[in-house]
């Protein structure tokens, strides 16, 4: 039969621990994992939330007034975009010939007091296509990360399918998820930390599995869930009491797996706390049947009754203006008596050329 051939993709989900609060060593570990996944034919390789260089567990263990030294270490090991750290990741994507989704603690260039929980999407040529900042940090995370904005809620149209990503608790936000579904998302990447079970109060493993399967079913998309691991490097950094050591060294929770557009698992899974890479071979044609029944971005909705408004305005701390003669160039300029804003230097859609190879 004639007609279009729809994309196929081999997805690789990396469940691994960072080298805690050590950016260079963690990037080195990431490169090895990327190379391993590439040898196994991966077209897209996804890493956990803030893999570089770790999740701020101290806010769950310590009085906030005692956590400044940890935050300072996180700032010093955070990632600017672009930077030597992102250059190494971009070159690794080139070598692998694969898309990379990497969770980072992002440090903006204009301040040392703010970090963002960010997912980078890098293409096989080594260009950074997207820098998605988590819209709303969860619970104690608000002590560490700033807020993202709507400029990064974007779906990327690629040769392997239309890619979208949300971070941890964003995957429980129906509006954020629908914003991606409405843009035609076909492969969804969700990533998470590992958390110690002690005192957590709920089963994060089951929560992640439910979220991933639900998004796969509602959007009729392939959904990756990718979780981290707490290892000895994290315990060593934070366990300055026996109680903290007991909590961090005990059982941990998380989930890594891939679900198809019918919400069924289409990959192996990894037990919480165990490092490894799982793979799923996905055909975008498998989306058609489920979409025939429920296409909430198309025929199975009433946009005259229900609709979503997405504000893509980037958050920025400074607006600069020129006079009518064009002096003092900045982020905005006057043209014929009106002001027109230019794209900000820091936004979600990262221009090509951000890498340095």
C-alpha cells in the first residue's frame, strides 16, 4: 500500500545516580551512559530530573537556615547554557546520533542567587532545541528553584516524532499536559528524582506509574518515565547524623519505564535504587487506532465549550528601550512611536548556535 511512512524510534530511559554535587564528574558519567545507549541503537536518550548535579534532598532533612552551604555547592555545580558542560553534552549527542533529554540545575548568567529545574533537549547535530524550566517547584523545592514560564511549553517536531517534556510534579498538572497534547505531542518525556521512603508518606513509584500511564492514555502518546537513584556519593555529602544516614541509606522509591498510547507498558522496568538503561521500540503508527477513539486535541473535544489559553511571554527581570533615533540598543526598540520587543536572551526555545564545538 502507498502512503506516508510514519516515524519509528528506539527510546532509552536512563535510571542512574549523579555524582552528587560534582558537575564535571556527573557530565562524564552521562557521556558514558549516552555512549552505551547509542551502541544499543537508541534514537532518544532521557535522563532523570536534575541529573546534573543532583536533587536538593537537604531541604527534606534539615532546618532551612542550615542549608545555605548545600545551596552554595549546588550553585557552584550548576549548569549555564551554553557552557563547557553543555558543549560536552552536545558533542556526545553528535557522536550518538541521538536526541538527548538531560535534567540540569540551571544557573542563569545574570545572578548567583537563583537556579532553575531545567530539561535540555539536544538534537543529533548537537544543537540545543529546548530549555524547559519547571513551571512550579514542588513543596520544599521552592527553597531552591525559581519558577519557569510558558515560553518553554513547546513540542518539537523531529524526524522521530513530536517530542514534549515535563518535569516531575508538572506531570500532575492537567493544563500543562494538555498544552503539549494540543501541540500534537507523540513522545512525552517525564523525569523524576529518587526519594527515600522513610517519612515520604506515599508511594512515589506507584504515583509515577499512574501519571505516566494516564498521560499516555489521555494523549495517546508514548510516555517515558525516568527516575534517579540515591547512591553513596549523596549519602556521604549529606549524612552528618546517624538519622540522616539511616534515611538516605534506606529503601528508596522511583519508577523508570515506557508506556504506549494505549497506556500499556511497552518496556521493561527497573527496581528503585538500581542503575541501568531500559529500551522501548516505538512506532508512531500505533497512535492512530487509539486516536480514532479519543483524540482530545481533535475530534473528541468541544473547543467552543472548553479551551486553554497559554501565555508564552518569557519572564525577564529587565526591559531595555531605545530612543527614537535608535540609541542604546537593548531588549526592545521603538519603531515609529511604538515599542516592539525582541526575543529575550534567556528563553525556552534556544537558538541554533548555542553550542560551541
